[in-house]
C-alpha cells in the first residue's frame, strides 16, 4: 500500500494536537491568528470557498488544495472534512513540501 506522505503528516499532526477541523474550526482558529496553513478538500463546497478561502486571503494565511473530503477526513481519523487547519509552522512546512511535490504546487499562497 502506497501511503501519501502529506496525508501521513496530517495524521501525525492530528495525534499531536496541531490541527483544527472543518470550516467552523478553521474560521475560529484563523480569527485568533493560529493557523500556519489551511488544507481544503479538492471537492470542497462553495460555502468553504466563501467562508474559508476568502478570509484566508484577507488574513494572508496560505491555502493548499488537498485530496477529497473523504480522504482528508480519513487521514485525521474523522468523517469527511472540507478543510483542515495546521497550527504548527513546521508541520505546515513539511506538508507543503510533501504535498506540493505530489500536486505540482499549491493554490493561494
């Protein structure tokens, strides 16, 4: 089985308490200035675009497109998620390096 290195890092981040989950959790953490990176599901809803991505641009928080909502949720031991926020800057850097190599880049910043 081939494990995606970016998703494996998200799993570690979940176990370490370095993530916030879902649109509401990401919005709250963003308002408090706690996010180093936001990963949005490839199949995200328009609500996620409206509520998370626009606010992230306004607050200069980088956003990357990740896997599907089902895959994103499974990586962190949850039901499908439209967005996951990474609070640890080193974890965010590691995710960007691994996921960016897989996808050929990022959206947003």
